[in-house]
């Protein structure tokens, strides 16, 4: 995966693995019977969590609890990534794209 020269810097790309999303929805919200706004996939382990606009912010919680810094949007038509530690959004050329039902 190539990072464009003008991209903001994420210092955690070494954590990225080839992952499969763990769920079609926020796995933590599904477990507790809650709802979410948008979904994110952890690019270290595949955990699917809800975004910061969701009531429970499970993607951010997972990032902190598991020390997994990077997520990719799990929304149709969105390919952007985000690093919680470096607080930077970016796109990676040639990165996998996920779609969910």
C-alpha cells in the first residue's frame, strides 16, 4: 500500500494486517442491544465498532482497550482510514475496500 506524499502522517501503519470484518454491524452494540450511526473496521484485528457519532463509540473504545490505532470506514462508498493515536484521517492507494450488507 502506498501513502501519497501529501498525506498526513500516521505512525502506526506497521500495525495494519489483512483482516476480515468480524460482523455486519457494531459487534458490541449488537451484544448489548444498542444502535449505531456509522461503522469502522479495526485494521489490526477486524473488530467492527461504531463511530464517534454513535452513542457508545465502540470503535474508539476498542482502539484504546486493544491498543489498535487504525480503523477503516465500513460504510458503502467510503475508503478512508483514521488513526486514533495520531488523530489523522487518510486514504491509502491500493488498500482493500469493504462493503457490508
